[in-house]
C-alpha cells in the first residue's frame, strides 16, 4: 500500500467523506461532556410560547406579588415610561401656506386632554394616563396586553377596554375552511396578519374562580383590537413575560435570602442540645428549657450543653447577592444601582453612564407605546370626533370638518424626560451645542419633552405680563441698537 494511502487511512480520509470531518466548526455547537444538556432542537416561536407562555405568566404574577425586586422593577417602568404627566400631545396641523394652524391644533389638543381625563376608560374608573400605566405593567408581567376599541354613544364616541391575556383563548388552535388559521386565539390569514381575536365569554361571577373556564368565545374583528407585545421572532403570535430571562434567578435569590434570614434568626437565638451519658432506655421523656436573655440555668446532674451555632449569613453574603442582582438587572434592562437601591461606591461618571444606557431602554419602550397604542387610538378618536362634530372652540363656531381629516391628523407625542445628576453641566453643554450649530432649540426642548411653540408662547405671555406691571421697559434699545440701561449706567458713572 502506498504511503499516501496509509496516511489517509490512519486519519480516516477517503474520497467518499469530507476532509478532516469534525476538526473545524463552531465550538458552541459541539456536544460533549460540558454541553450534553444544552438543547439543540429548533422549535417554532409559537410552539415555545404555547408550551410555556401561560406558566411564565403565572410565575411572573407571583413574583410581582411577593418579590420586592420585581415590584421595584415594575414601578421603575411605570415611573420612567409613563411618568406623572403621561404622553403629551402636540398636534402639528398646518394650513395651505405651511404655517401651523394654531386654532385647530389647540382645539384638538384640548379635546384630547378632556377625553383622556374623563372618557377614555369604558368602565369610567381610570384616566388615559392611568390606562397607559396598566398597559406597561401588563407588558412587563404578562408580556402582552389587548385593548378593545369600543364605539358607543359617549361624548367622543370612542372608549377603551383593557383585556388581559388570559381572556384570549390560547388553547384555541384550528384551521378554518377559508384557509385562515387560529393560533392561540388569534385568527391569521395567509400572511399571518391578524383577522380576528377570540375572547372568552366569561361573566363577572366566574372571575372569582382560579381558572377562567368557558366553552364559548366571542369573535372580535381585528379592527377593534390593539394587541401590544414585544415580538422577539418573526413568526411569533403571542407575547412572553419580560421577566422570563431573570425569573429563575429571581426566585432562587428570593429563596436564598429567606433561608439566610431564618438562619440569622436561629443563630441569634443561640440554640443548642442537651446531652447525657445515661444509657438509652433508662428514661422516656425529653427535657427542654426556655432561656430568657441574660439568664443562666443550672443543668440537671449528668447533662451537658452543646451549642448549635450556624454561622450564616457568612462574610460572602453581600457580594453574592450583589453578583446575583447584577445578572438580574442585565436581564431586565436596568442598571444594578437603580434596581438594588445601591449607590455605594458610585461617582458622577459611573452613575451617569448607567442612567444613559437605562434611559435609552425606557425611550425604546416609549416609542413602542406611541407606535402601537397612542397613534392608533388617536387616529380612531380623531376620526370619530370629527364625524360627530364635537371638535370646536369655546365660541359658537363651526366644528372642524371631517373632510380635512388628513390635515388634522398630525400628532406628535412627547414622553417623559429626566433631569440629570449635574444639571448645570448638561445645560451648558446644550447651550454650547446650540451656539455652535450642532443642535437647535427645537431639538433641545424636544429632548426634554417640550414643544417650542408652547414654550415661546408662554415666554411671550410672561414678557407681556412683566411689561404690564412695569417690571421691564417697553423698549430697551434706541435707534442705534444700544441698550438704554447701559446708556443710563454710563451717565450715572460720569456724574459720580
């Protein structure tokens, strides 16, 4: 046999097999003693959601009820995504000359505020801002939320009904005669576009039971439902709890801290055992003594005391909890310092860097809320309000015409913005950027959730008010453009 053939035979190389099979490839794809329990089965997105979505939702709700870190995270999301003022509408409809139609915009903005405060909720319990808070909570805990657009005889003709994920029958899966598919309670066409939603027909009394069991579903057209969830995969139909990546670690940390507290209580109690040299069987009773603080008891003859002192929590307890919380915070998209309320060892640069990254996450959620909830709801509200003729000024004028819907539909929503750790530095940086032409006043105000028209209008009103009370002069400059105040100061200096 030729030497080349012998070498090929030794290394398992032949014409029928690839050269050097298994010697090159992704190490993460190898199956060995370190990765044998690592799943390699690819499944569809809906299969994973159908199998585990309801379980994750139930466990996330339990964590929200009983875990302080989860409660803190949900509060952070509500406070930073929605904030105390909610989303502010600035309608920017323009006339044929390209100028802002201030009168129409004011009418629309005032009516939107009135609707949000008194008429948004079909139950009449919460405002639109509070409804947005509920949406954010449900997104974090359940991973999805359904909102039904209800058209009725209310003032603006439209109201909203929040539907929890449990009420959309996720066990309903079938193929219809028209070729549509019902996937976890959502009817989809051939392009996976939602056509209808199947809502459980449950009366109020049955809601007192643990499970929402029903044999009847109501088919609601997709035009009446807004389904909000974070789509992680292209063909995903239902949402998954945002707590899922950190859920197991959260539960384990909670159990660990509970055990640490119990051990600390036991250690503080200085418990122990009585031992005796008496042979087994010579007595049938077990003696126990309750000792008060600062009291020494005399033991019976033949007995000795052995202390039970579990030295726990150990010195590594704090660093272990901190390490766990860092991983949890990463999975939830917030900084460790914010989630754990731990500002020890931070400085201006580190806390600023953490807040910047965290606030970008909040802005992303705000953008999703604007795109998936506020703009669709505003569009339906504006069309219904224009059709009913309720959008008009305080004076007896004609209502805004529905034929100009395309003109009036120009919403800009501003989300909550935040103050910095060192506001002076940031204001100086923004002022310098405007001065050098890198930013405009409109951009600076937009970053702070303000509209330049409103700001300038308010400044003009304040200036007029100052003139009215004589706080500033009517004209501060002469024909040469010099300040009268400067001229008066020079004259006073000469006289002295």
